[in-house]
C-alpha cells in the first residue's frame, strides 16, 4: 500500500488549508499527485508551493529565530481564486511513502496514471466538487507529465468509463516539455540575453547544425564553439541569470538558501508534523527535494524511477483539438528551460495567433509579455514574466497571481467538458 500526502486549500480571502491527510492507493493501481490539482516540481515536496511566496496560502517570517518560526498569510496566494489540492507524489516525495518495495518504484508514465487515479478517487468521494471547473497545474519538470494527465481526463470523459469531470484545461509554469529542445534552446537564449557574443553564437550555428546537446566528437569546430559557450555560462545561475552563482560541488561553500534551512527545520518539527497529520515513523528526515528521484540533464533511469517520457508535445497537440484552455508561463531570466524553447513547441502546434505578442501591465508597469492563440474550442495563453527566473511565483508573486486571476476571469465556464 502506498500513501500519498495532500493538503486541501479552499479558495477564500483568508486562503486557509482545512485538511492535510493521506490517501491510500493500492500498489497495483497507480498513484498520484495533483490539483486546482497542482503537481510538484521535479520530486520536490509540495510544501515548497504551500509556502515561500509561491502560490500557496502561507509565508514564513524569515526574520524569526529558527527555533521560533511563525507563519503569515500570503497576499498573493492563488487560493484566493481557486480551491487547490497540493499533493506530494510519487512515494518518496515529501511526506508520501509506501509500505511495500513495489510502491517505491515509479516512472513518468506510472506517475501520470497514479495522478489520474488520485483525481478520480478524490473527486468521486467528494461529489460536491464534480461540477466545479477542473484544471491541472504544475511547475518545472512535472510539465512533461501534466499534459498526459489532462488528456487522460478528457479522454475518460469521452469514453464514458469514469465519473464525468468538468475538466477545463491546464496551467504550466517554467515547463519541461522536451528533453532535447528545452536544453538545446539554451544557446539561442544565451545569445539573445547577451551571455555569449554574436561570433560565438554564429560559429555554433554554422558548425553544430542546430544540435548543441548531442555532439559529434569528430566535429572539432562545433566542440570549440560549445567550449566557448560553456566558458561564458558555466558560472551563471541557471534558475535566474541575475542571481549569484554558487558552486554546489565546492565543499567550502554553503549554497543552501535561508528559506531551505528554515523549511527543513520547520517540516521536521514534531508539532508541525502532528498538525499536518503526518504518520510518525513513516519517513526519516523530511527533505525538500528527493535527489534519488530528482531529474537533471542526462540522468539515466534509476532502480526506483524511470524518466520514460521524452517529450509531451504529442499530448499538447492532442489537447489542441479539445475544448481546452492552457496557460503557459516562463520567466524571461530562466536559463533552465528558456522561454525560447517554449515558444518553439507552441509555434509547432500550428494554432492561429489570436493576439500577437504585447505587454501586459501590473500596477501601471510592464509585468511581461503575452501572446494568445486560439483555434475552434481550444485556446492557449503564453506569457513571459519580466524579471522572473525559473520559480516564477517566488520571483514575481504579484505578477503571477494577477496574470492567472485575469486568465481565470476571462473564461465563461460550462457545466460540462
């Protein structure tokens, strides 16, 4: 038996989370994580979204002593506009765990199946939510899995083999979409943002033939160009190019942020775990990110996790034929999965541009830039958030919240999918 921890946060001005508990899923089934349903980023606990100026309802008072931490309401919480279920998935993420060896083994595909099963079980047990508009959301690596989950919910409705859910679409922030193109787009982004010169960029374009990831060792001109690129970018913070770089491989440096220290202390406190209904003894030390599961470029499958979805583009493409809305956001200072690669796959959907690239404003200032696409009953809004890095809600919480709120309010909801 596998136990998935989740927290239910209701949409209200006070943005309170009324319950935190475990949902049991048989190992032979599937297991989940989702909600608005919101999925965790690359095997990081959902407490990261729950707190830290992300889109959850609470912030830490970081000026507090580590032994006397207090919380405050987040003025930019998405729970002011939606009921959100924050979920730790798969087993091994956050507080979720398994009682069997089989329950610890997962993959991108298994996680997607488990997520759908979780949503079905959660909503079927709570029929009052069945008519509510349902969106699936996620940030970073989980972006390669969310479209598959969303598509399965649409197709389940079409097959008629499940309780009908009012699925309306999905939301992705800094999404990982394709293991090649997202990484490949870093070189073009580095040129656009002036991290590499015109000469370095043009040399790479001419000699590497568009492939800056899988390098032919016999192509010395390409290797030399990419060596120059690496020299210019190897000490740049991928998550936000404006933030200081810290070499995590240098034992003399402490690269852990103040927030990470605070949340690790807080989440491992007995009284906090009791308040969150954590079952004592089910995990050892709570960790923000499970590095055994956490994906990084070029990482191979492990004994407990298979990264078996190479790209989610086909799922995006199939969703473009549905009555579906998508909101995609990228930070314009994110070198992890640059907006350049996101633009490329969105363009490849061949959906008509409804509103060309233009600025959007927050409190009278440019908050970023937005492009809207539409075709039949499908629409996609793509936004770059000015000054934001990979964790957009953390870097620009108000801009992210207002943009999402306006996107929600622009839709007239139907009672069916």
